[in-house]
C-alpha cells in the first residue's frame, strides 16, 4: 500500500470527482455517486459495492421511506430576465426537496421564500424540507439585501414521485464472522468536508483492507443517505449486526486539516471508543465530544435497543467549523494533507483491530532474549534504550491486559507495540490467551 501522503492526494482527487454531483436523500445523484465509487474500486481491483433500492412508502421502524425527488432546473429572474440565482451554478440555491413552482411575485413575497445564513453574510446556506412539502431558494444575506423592489419570477422544475431510496454495502469477509462497521453518508450537494470526504476516505479504506493478505475480522462498509438511510439499513440488518458487530465508526468531515475529533458512543465505553481514543492520543492534538453533541448516523447506531457502540471520527466535527452546511464548505476547505492524516488514523485503527488481544508470556521470569537475537549483546550506556518497550510489553503480558491496556500503561502507541509483539510471538515467547 502507498504511503499516507500520496494516498491523501489520491483521495482528494477522487473527492473532486464526486463533489459536483447533485445529491439528496433519494435520487439519481446518490446512484451516480455509488457508480463512481464502484468504478474507482474496479480500477484498483477491489471488490465493489452492492447497491440496494428500497421503495418509497416502505415502513422502516417509526419512519417511512419518502418519495423520490428529481430536479432539472431552478432559478429566480428579475423583470429584465436576469437570473438572480440559478440551480445550475450552485445546487444549494434551491431548498432541498422543493416542490415545483412557476410564479411571478413582488419582492416582499419573494423574501418569504428565501433562506439566508444570518451570521455568514457571504455564504449560501444548505437548507432542506424533506418531510413537509414546500418550495424555497437559498442565497447569501448580502445578495438578498441587495435585491431591489419589483417583480421576480420563481421557477423550480422538480417532481416528487414513488421511487426508492438507494444505498451501497460491501462486506469484506475475514477469518471471523465478527464485524467492524464503517459507515458514511452520501446525500449532500455541493459540500466537500461535510459530504464527499467521508465516502472518499471509505473508498480508499476498502482498497487498504482488500490488499491485506488476511483479515481477522469481517468489515461491513455502508454508504447511505443520512438518518433515513441508517434507519432503513438497520431495519433490514439489525439482528445480524447486533450479533456480530465488535466496533463501529461513522466517518464524517474527515478532509480538513484543522483538528482531529472523536464523538463518543452513548456511554463512551465501547471497543471503538477505546481504540480511536488511543490512536488520537498518540497523533497529536484532538478534541473529545460526548454523546450530547451527536448529529449524524451515530444517533441511530447507538439508539436504545440498537446499541452498536459506534463512534464518530472526524477532523473538525460537524457544526464545529464555520463553513459547515454552507457554500463555503467547498474543495478549498479540504486538502490532500487532511485526507492523509485521516487515512493514517483509520488504517492505524484497523491495524489495532487486527492485532489486539490479551497476550501471555510463555516462560517464567524474564525470558533470555539474547539467545533469540532480541537483546543487545554488548552492554554500554544507551544500548538498552531500544529494548525498554519490549521489556515492558513482556512485563505486562500476563493475560490480564490487551495491547491497548499496555499502551496506556507504558505510554507507547499500539502501532509501536505491534511489531514487537509479532517478534515475540514468532519466537514462541507470547501466546494469545483471549481475543
């Protein structure tokens, strides 16, 4: 596998391919996004997603799959035929799921159908009305306030019809049927960090896992529209997921390079909490958010009765950066360096999952490491520094601690313990006593 820096550039380039697609919780934009993901996977020789369609009107727990939405055109024009806003220039100009309209109105009435972001006067906000039929337009506060009195033509050519909700799934089998969930969403238009960063990173994590010679765990990748997608997916898969899931990660806002974040599971006590916290602690500055700050599909995965112990991994968490849900969340906000950091974190998470266990040393007292080539044969100042971590790993390999426990106790990242553990296992000095 390539290093994380070059992979970060590849992820960024792929994000640029899917960024221009008009997505919503249903519709052709979701399908086109999934097709491009599968094209990227096919080109690398990785397995592809299975795509599922769930008909409108399907009952999914307490919800109903909505009608499918399609839009071909939307704009406001003045009396001289000049277009004030145009859907083709930025998809955010149209309220998501707008019903059709073709009407001339005075400025005062037009303003009742315009949404702005009051605290960001130059940004177009992202606004939707999925579950109540209405129409509307979005523009910057400055643009709205510059409109002059007169008549304006509101046009939205859209339709709501019985169609389906679309999602993608890939299950990569491992030696165990126990599963790791990696979920991301594909439903926002014209936003880079809040939208295309998660699916792009997930696509390259599929490549990473596919290239592994063997996998301990089975990995379940899910690409869904947010909220209604996770509810729909759980309504179809919950029983097997409750039986098999050992850890789960929701990937969102992973393309910027400002921070690292973990949003904890409901009680912050899941296996995923332990692993991601350990990785982030040894990767520099990061921010913890408790479950009260939830806002994405972790709400469904951690809901009472579901209880999958899912955490959110982000660079800067959703709602915590000023460009969130506006037109300023564009390709300039994300970067190859941001993706490289996220890729490094999540591949380290995977490596811990694949290697973590409780180990027990197989000899009494300290093992004779020198005869196995694991200890310096010359004793002088500094010659033992390199083996201190190895010595500490052996000291705490008593069947009581897994690698994360030992890492926390001795202050060494698990990524540095794994190669040492492998050498000790190869030399028959350590054995797994429990997974």
